[in-house]
C-alpha cells in the first residue's frame, strides 16, 4: 500500500513539475491568441480596403474579407498550439485535424452547412446588398450576407437573421432586381357604365401621376362580372422600391376616384336585400293549415 501511495505521489510531483515547465509556454500561447483577436480584425480591415479597390462586386469583397478573418484565426490558433505544446509536430497537428474534423463535422454540421451556403451565395450573387427580398414569411432590405446568416431589415425596423442554408434552398423573390415593377390595382364600375368610356377615363387618369412611369404604358383590362360591379384591373409601372410602390399606389387611387367622379362613373359597393316578415303571422297561417287538415 505504501508503494502505491509513493508511486501516486511521484506521478503527481512529475505532473506538477511538467505543468510549471509548460506554464510560460501556455502564457505565451494565450498572449498569441489575444494578439490574434486584435490582429484578425485589423487584417480583415486591410483586406477589405484592398479588395474594395480590386473587386467591383460587393459580395466578393465581403467573401474575401470574411475568409481573411477566419484564416487569421486559424494561423493564430495553430501558432499558439505549437508554442503551448512544443512536442506537437506538424504531422501530429495534421493527424489531429483529420481525426477531429470528423467529430467536429458531426457536431457542427449545421454551422458548416450555413458556411458553405454563405460562400455560394456570395459567389453566385443572386441578390446584392440593399436589395429588397422576400424569403418565406420574411420581407426586407438586405444588410449583410455573413458566413453564417443573411441579415435583413424589415420595413418596420426589425432585424431578421436567416440561416444561409434556408436562403440558399428556398425560393427568394428579389423585388428590386430590375429597374421597374408593375402593380395591379382592381376597381369596379357600375353595370350601366359604358365600358370603352370607363377604360379610356381610367387610362387618362394616370397620365402625369407622380411615380407612375410613362413606359411601359398603363393598361386597363376588363377581368370579370362581379356581384355588384364590372371588375377592371389597372396595371401600371413604378420604381421597384417598396416605398415608391406604396406612395404611387396612394396617388393612383386618388387620381382614379377623382376621374370617376368627374366622368360620373359610379364605383358601386356590395348590395344586400333583406326580407322581413312577421313570425306571428306565419305561425297563425301554419296553425290554420294544420286545423284544416
């Protein structure tokens, strides 16, 4: 028993001695990690400035900048590991990375999936920064395409972080992909209204309305017979930004209402006919018929 205790004591002393021997190296490694945190940000800033001069695409600039930040951290961590553990050779590091990559891959598969999707999004550029997009139930302005997520700012001033894998695999509507955007506005006229006259009045009403483009032309189509009105559809083009579409729609609706008033065109509302009868009189008639039978 005494021999076992002495062996344990000897091992503990050896471990404590080795720990004290490694302590300066560990301190240096921690200093390297601290310098890496500071240096990675500065290196990313320098690379971003250089890429902004050499690359015209903002997405590629962002990709190069983010990869430089990750690369700086990888170099710093490897340097700290070599200093903290002097006996750790390059072959050991490669083997450790090979064995660890499998476990890390399983543990952080979602992170790697989002990382790869982010890289592909930045390379393919299906949209640009400050574009207005719709992804699923979210709609807003793209603020940043990061390595892990795409950040959009909603029109109500909220920030939404959408994982890149969702953005990459989901249908994305880019509202500002082109220089113009069409709006379809429904309106109904009375059945007594001459349709050629109504179409002409509605088309002329949009001439000169602020925000409505002259090209392509405004179109007015008769689309159906409603319960209370003949349904028409006014199609016009504006700038693609949501604020432009919204403001133009308000002006268009006001112009259409004013034009209909001037031309004495009625915009009907749903009509319901309600029949009222006396329940007591109905009961009396029912009772008489029962007595007669």
